[in-house]
C-alpha cells in the first residue's frame, strides 16, 4: 500500500464570475521512503494540489470538490479539523517556495523550530532546544547554538531554506512535500539544498514529494515523475521512462526545452509554443491540444483518459501507443 | 541604545525652540494682554487706563517684542518657564500641578484604544463578511464620525441621568490615591479614546487580513499548530505593530481631546488652565502649557520608537 495515494483530486476556486479548476482530477502515489516529483509549468496547479494534501487551501475561495487523499490508509478528507491538525508537521511536513517570507519575522528561529516539537512530540522545551540545535547543525548552519537565538532577517535566503528543512524534519514526518524549494535560490545553492534534502530523507527513510517546474532539476533525485498540465497529470513514470521514452507531446516539449547531457552537443533547445491555458476557461477536449504539434480532430472533442502502458508508465494522449512513430514521421500542424 | 536616546533628546532642543518661537509670536498677534485682566474691577470694567499702562510698564509688556522674546527664551534656557502675574505663581509650578491629569487622560485614551481595537480588529478580520464584522465596522465608522466632546456630553448626561453620578469635585493625584484618580478619569478618557479605538480597529482589521495571507502564517499552520496559537502568536503581533505608529501620530490629537474633555468633566488639568489663561491673556502661562504639551508629544514619540525596537527584532536603532 502506498504511503500517500491521491485519487481523482479536484480543487476548484470559486469567484463571482468563474470557477478556476486549478486541480481537476489528479491522481498520484508516493511510496514510503521514495522521492517523487510533480512537474509542470507555472500556474498548472502544482501548489494547489500539494496544499490540498495538507488541507491548507484558502477556503473560500478554494474548495476540494472531489477525490480522496489516502495517507497511511486513512482518507485525510474525512478527518475532522483536530485530527488533520495532528497530521500536519507530525506526519506530513511541507517546505515552501519562498524562504524569504516563509518564516515569521518577529519570532526567533528557536521558537519557530521548537514550538512544533513541544506540541507534536510532547517533549520538554529543553529537549526541543537540544534537538533544534542538532538539526540546524545537520542542515549546515554554522554555529547553530548562536544562530538559533537570532531572527530570520539576519539569515540569507539559502540559510532560511535550510532552517525550513530543519523545521520540516523536526517531528520526523513520514512524508515531506517540498513545493519548489529552490526556485527562489541561485543555482549553486539550489543543488546544495536538494542534495541535503535527498540525503536527509534517505537517512531517515522519509518520502519526498518534490514539486518543480524544472524537469532538469529533478532528474537526479526523483525515483518517479508525474507531469502535470492544466490541473491534471498527463504522464507519469520512472525517471528513465520519462527521459528515454516520453509518451505525451507536452512531456516531449518539456524535454526539448531543457539542456541535456545525453543529447548530441549543439542540439537546439525548443521552447513549447503558445501560452498555458486559462484554468477557468479550458479548451474543449485535451487541454494541451491548442499547443500540440500532433493534434488531430479527435483531440479537441474528448479528453483522453490516462492509460497505463506498462509498469505504471502512463500517459493521457490518444496516440500513446504509437507516439514514437508519430514523432518520427514528424507530423506537424 | 543609550547613544540613540541621547541623540533623540538632543533633537528635542531645536524642536522645542521652533515650537516656543511660534507660540510666542502667535500670542503677540492676539489682541489684549494680562495688564487689562489685572486691572479689572469686580463687575468687569477697567479700573483706569493709567493703571493698565503702569502695570504694562512693570511687567515689561511695553518693551520691544525682541527684548520680550529674548527674555522669555533666556529664562527657558535656564529651565524657568516664567511667572504668571495673574496667578502670582511660577508657570512651572502651575504646570507641574496640572500636567498629570492631562497626560493620564491621553495615556488612558491610548490604553482604551488598544484594549478595544486589538480584539475587535482581529475578530472582524477572522469573521470577515459576517454580521459580527459588519457590527464592528459600523462601530468604527461611528466612532470616527462622532466628535469626542459630543461623546463626552452624552456620557456625562447618561451617567448623571441614569446612574445618579456626579462629577467628583475632590482634588487628588495618582500617587496619593490612584483608585479615585482613575475613577475620575475613566469616562472622559473613554470619550477621547473611542476615536483612536475606531481608527485602530480599522487598521488592525486590514493589516490582520493581510497578515493572515502571509506565507509565515501558512508555515505556522503547516506545522500543525493550534488555530489559536497561529492567530495570537504568529499573526496578531505582526498585525498590531502599525498601531504603535498610529498612537504616535495621534497622540497630539488625544492631548487636544484631553484639553476639551477636562473642561467638560471639571477636571483640573492643563486643558482647563489653558482655556482660562487664554481668556485672561495670561500669555506666559499659555506659552508654558503649549511648550509642555509639545514636549509630551515628542517624548511619547520617542517612547513608541523605543517600543518598536522591543517588539520588532528587524528594527535596529544605531
Ligand atoms: N487563493 C487562490 N484564489 C484563487 N485562485 C487561486 C488561488 N490559489 C491558486 N489559484 C489558481 O490556481 C491555479 C494554480 O495555482 P498554483 O499555485 O497551484 O500553480 P503552480 O503550479 O504552483 O504555479 P507556480 O509554479 O507558479 O507556483 C492558478 O492559475 C490560480 O489562478
Ligand atoms: Mg506554486
């Protein structure tokens, strides 16, 4: 049984004149101890789908209208508020995109680190302090016993994200959701933080759900990848499946738009044409069809179900089975 | 920290100088002087113009204006606010005896404002759009539009009419008899504080709504903290910081309110004195009171700036 099983999740935002279907039928699994990536363009609903798992969607305007989120055999959507609160931090922790604003400016690092531990683990403030210093040391903060007394504003972005990692680890959760944890950081720091998270997760046998818009970033870390487009998962598979045998034109587009070591030197990067669709006014049929090089008549009529090819490599494209042939024949709009 | 306070206190000097100069020349524009009041008979007629002229000569009111100005400023530098010929007392003695009531009124008004506005503003933000929010917003619009002297009259009438209350006439001060002093000051300070409470409630409501959308509040919830802790420990302190600034901006206005309400509630403060002093053209006393009120406002601002350092770790003084 997977640790986390999201089934047909639908989270919509309601405003006076429109319904934004930010997440519209998303399903994915995370097994205990593995690293899974959720990849897609900006605005495709990645954050909303992860916040839905934590039930931190601003409500109103947001609402989880359908689906199941099964964690450790329990449907989180059926829990009452108190039971859900006890899961947060303790069993599922989250790291956010913006290290500069994710820590409270008027509360010391120490309090921000220890308050969850004393509450969720029931340990004394003194024990929590000792643990917090150890954690800061582990995530690579120099002089942790001094820095723990300080406030967030004296930490750089990278350091703050390390504090966030320490905070996420502090209650030994089974799953850490990292929502674009490195997007706001510069490239060298990005790799350091991701390496750190990966090491810590493996060390403690925690599962990691990494959310990113950069397929290149997760190639090194993820066991499995879910590609998301306009509120749905359109392809999923192992890292190898996705990179070596993509079965969806959007995935292909993503791969063509990042530099790769396994391609001949000098091969061109091709950006995906067109704009991401408006989630409150989706095109008929497949959402990707207006931007798709291989679109056929059928594509603008009906949305293809996500179908399994083999070993959990699945894609939601009508041409999933002879995708390779189509790409090679170069059929183009 | 000590260096900063010292620098701020030194800055008081030019500020007080400008204030003192302005009020000095302003008072010279007002027609009439203390010599007339000193030579009035019981029924309000002037004894004789010769006597008035003689008094002017004695008080130095016939000297050129620059000489008068220099004399007053010179005395102030020595810490002497002058002598009131009408009351036959040193101005500083009069002010020392009266400053407490005025300051306490304004200070209590801030306290009421804070005590009302923090819970109301936070509740309004949390219950945004509900009838409670509507009610609180109605209160704050009402509090803003009602002048404090009118509210004072209303409170006074209600107290007298329904509770058979009468304004206490005994004299006391806070150190001798804090309880009775507070009893005297509660209602007038509420009347002054309502407008501050109204503005602060609106401010807290809107900053709270903003703060609740901040990433760090989401982080606090993601940690599994209790809702109350998220609101009171993580959101509220950030939302009420601007009220400190508001209190330093509005403190002068609150002192002004105290001046009016003292007269209404028969409280022996600087407000009563200044009204009296203006009526009798006791210029030296008016000048002394205005300078004192000015210094109170400036000191209050300093205290608020220091408080900021205590509550907001991002702010450094030096
Ligand atoms: N609080 C909200 N109110 C209304 N709509 C929202 C809200 N939050 C998200 N949305 C909508 O949901 C859609 C998906 O947003 P989401 O933040 O999940 O995107 P994302 O994939 O995480 O993008 P990014 O890479 O930029 O973080 C957006 O198009 C947005 O319009
Ligand atoms: Mg996002």
